[in-house]
């Protein structure tokens, strides 16, 4: 293991990971650096190999989030031309999003990450409510979020954008860059610590791929011209983990259109509102018209933005909904249809009388 580990230190190996691997000693230690259509590229102490999950593991996996993801540490064994992933080591962090569609199931986008760089372009993409959503899910991942404002050259007043971002992201590091004017790029390079794993997230077209290309020093990721609506042809079709020349590790992810919340960390993103909620007279305060509501008082005193409160309530409701099982969801729908048992009985009685006619 010691000889093989020499190569893996470059890919973020730590003593804790080595110890974990020693307790799951079947096979060789490796890290997933690419995922594409059920096949993985894994780096081990001996080099790179293609790998798939064993049939036994695939059968035992119950949740989508249990599948290996880019950034995961795994134990692999050789099997003809393709290695077999026999075990995935426990994650210390993972960035998840809700799977596309109506099922409430999380999909791991990046695993074992240290920092999440939330990329937002200072053009049509800049939206504080979207930033709050990214921050909430980022805190939930277990990694440290960093706000990266891109395309500074397209903003007439970047200082105002910084102030707005700081207002919704207290205590979070906020940086700004422009590839066109080269503004902020050296500061970003200096912040990328060797051996640490970073994830760059954000909507398509905010410049993630172009920025990573610059940091790598060459045109490595497939990029296309951004459309006029900002929805972007800067395209990453699958997730990959790269080593930068300075030694930091970066995971590039496709633009995310649907972020799901799963018991998200509201106290991090909305710490100011959470503090006010604790001051409300009633524990079940809805912050609409109840007497003694500290939240409404802050809004009336112009100490809290009404839009920020609406965003908080919306994300809180989404989180509660995401934690429900299918039976609970149906019960909630029924409650909304019928405000009381009496109303429900009246509806049933009316339906029966109608059928008798």
C-alpha cells in the first residue's frame, strides 16, 4: 500500500483515507476521477484504469446516492481489461442535487470535496435568490462554500454586486474574476491549495469551463459559444476531476438546472432570519400577521428584505417536502384539498347524493 500510495498523494490522499482503506483491504485503493454512463475512470498507485461496479454491489445498492461518484475513494480489483469496484469508502462530504423529475431522490454530483466554488456571472445569471439556493445546498454538502463572481467586465457596478452577495452570504468568502481583463485571476490561483479538492458549480454559461481551462493552461474541456440568452453553450457533458499545475484538484460539473434540498442547512445561509425566528412570540409563527413577530418587525424597520424572507420560506418548504415519503406527500395533498374532516365528509356526502340521482 505504501508504494502505491506515493502516486495517490497527488490526488488528495490523506492518512485518514489510508487508515480507512486498511480496514477494507480487498483490492487496491483508487480515486474516481471521471464518470460517464455507468463507467468510471479510476486513478490508483499504478496509474489509470477503467472500472465498473461489481454485479453484487449493483444489486445491493438501494439509493442513487450510493453509487460511486467523481471524487470517491474506492477499492478496486483487476478483472480482464476492466477493473471492478468492490467497495466505496465512506465520504466526508458530498455535493448532491435532486434527480431530474418528480422522484425525491438525491444524486451525488461531487464527493469528498473541501470547497465549493459557486460561480455566478455578473450578467443575466446574477440572481440573489439563486445564490441563496446554491449556498444552502453547499452548506449541506459538508464542504465550505466560496462565492465566485465571474465576468466582472460585463458589470457596470461590480462593487454593488459584491455588497449584495455579502448581504445574503455573511461570513462566506467572495471573489471576483474576469478572463477578459484578467482581473482577480492571481488571487484565485493563490487560493487554490495543493491537495485540496474543489468543485466549481453554477448554471451553464457562467464561465466554469473556460475558467478551469485557464487554470489548467490549455483548452481541455469542450466549450462552445454562449448563446444570447445566457443559457450557455459552454458545455461539460460529464463530471471529471483534474489536477491543476499548482497541485489543487478540481471537479467540473454540468450546469445544474434542478437543485433539490434535503434537510438543508438553513442556519448557515439564513442565520439572520433564524435568529429573528427565535425571538417571535409564538413558536409556530408563520411570519405573516401574528402579534409579536420579530421577523415582520425587522421587515417594517427595513432591517430585513421581504424577498429574502420569501426565499427562506420557499426553501424551507422545499426541504420539508423533500424529507417526506410518498405516503406523507399524499396525506399533505389531501389536507390541502380538505381543510377539515367536516368539509371532507360534506364532499363525500354530496358525491353520494349526486350518484343516487
